[in-house]
C-alpha cells in the first residue's frame, strides 16, 4: 500500500530553529550563524570583533567537534560564552542550540554569535534560529571556492574575506571570488579584512551594529 | 558530508508515520533530492542502509529521484533547467536577474508499506 508522506527531511530541525528564533526575538538578541572551512579565522574574527565592538553587548556559542580552546580565547574578552562539543558531528543543528539557551544571559545581549563547526559544506544546510548567516573565506583557500561550494555563498548575507595581508604571497584572484560569489548571491555583502593586522575590522563591526539595530 | 544526519531524520520521520498508521513495515521510500541540496545520493543510500536496521524501515529500499536545478528569468521571462549545481547567469539571455525555483529539494514523497 502506498502512503503519502510529503514531508521535508529537515522539517524537525526547521521547527526547532523557528522556536529558537522566537526566544531570541523575545530577548531582543540579533543572532549571527558564523560559518567557514576550518582555519579561515572564525574565532580570530570574533576576537577582533569583541575588541572593537564599542557599546555592543556580544555573546558567543562555540561549536567544535571537540575541545574548549575557542571558548577559552573568547572568555579572555569578558564575553559570555558557551562551548558545544558535537562529538563528531560536522555541523551544529537547532537542537544543540536549544539545549544551551538556558546557559546564556540572552536578555543582556545585543548580538549572539553562533560559531559553527569548521566546514564549508554542511553547516549551510541547518538553520539554528539565526537572523543571518555570515561566512568567512581566507584568501589562502583559493578563488575556486565559491563555485565548488556554492550553497554557503548562496545562504550568507555577508562574506568576510580574511587574511588579506597574505595577498602578496599568493596567486589568488580576489576579483574572481567577488564576481562568482556575487553572481551566486547578488545581495551578498563582502568585507576584506585581516584579523592579524586589524585591517577592515571597523567597517565590518559598523555594519554588524547597523544590522543588529535594524532587526 | 552530513548524509548521516539526513538519513537519521529520514528514518525518524517514516518510522513515526509507520507507527501512527499502524503499519507493519516499510517496503520502499520515494525521495526527491535536489542536485543543489548538497547531499550525495550514494552517501545517503549508504548511511540509510547502515542506520535502518532497528526501525520499521529495516527492509526498505530507498528510491532517489534527483531534481535538477531550475529557474525563472526576470529579464527575458524564460524558464530553464541546467545540469550544473548552480546558475551564474540566465542560460537563455545571459542576464543576472533570475530566481532559482528548483534543485534544493530534500523531500520524502511517499512510501510503500505492508499492513
């Protein structure tokens, strides 16, 4: 006998993400799902953002397969931080975020960063309750990445091109990254930064503040 | 790369529906999988077969229909289907004002059950 199912496989995750979003909205927190491949500089960007944030009250959820190195780096800036260890899973999902909501002072935050597991593929598929997705790509990863991993570029509101201080030592074509990424996603905002030198950070933080205020 | 999570969700959804309907077991499941969904059919089949053992889907066959990426162009008014996983320009007029309408599916269509 044939039975109609007509269900999206990620429906359960999307439902929990919508519940998380309601809690975030109720607390007045603007939530950013921060994604990139391993080593592109997500935690470094957060460190720079925390140092330059002015009056913005920022909290962080750190997602890693194992370890608490990232949370320890964030703690030094006095920001509330919760570490999630996925124990092998290649991405954060809405349920993992739902489990740690009680550990964060949401009412005292303007912006919450959810730093996803380093992976250029899977995190793009799973909503966690965010207002927007932001991705990083370091210039050392090469200009072929937008077309090899289109989904994350399509899902993100902003692309942070990190490690621009390395440009003199690489053959990367930043123009191609910009052109391909914006063809995939015409509304994509692109920031060129160096978390090592601090270049471009002020512009990113100012934009983040404006986006958080808008919501 | 997250085909295991997708397979786990899939098995949970069909098992729940099987229990609710009072059916004995699931014979087969029809899926629609968009080519731009980021899911590899072979990896999903492998994960499904490894994870289905303790569920009502333990003998089920997974049938995957791949859905190509398709779109509608605001510039020329045409509709198109491509073989790639992404579209950079409208393949009909070369313009940039197009909308993707298909290719991201991760949907369970129906299943064959026995009572």
